C-alpha cells in the first residue's frame, strides 16, 4: 500500500517534470530557430545591399 503511493507520487512528479522539460526543449528549439532565421535574413540583406551598392 505504501509502496504504491510512493510509486504514484514518483510517476506524477516524473510526468510533470517530463512535460516541463519538453516545454523547455520546445522553447529552446524555437529560440534557436528564430535566431537562425534572423541571422540568415541579416546575411541575405547584407549581401543584397552589397550587390546593389
């Protein structure tokens, strides 16, 4: 009886921790993607301006 309660508690904590970890990983991935997009756009715009000038 006591062991099952501990297992349930551990499972609840691990599932909550897993969800927060997944959300953190998704946020980090989104941040990396946005940074990559901004950098690539900046490089393209610099090249475009340099070709015009």
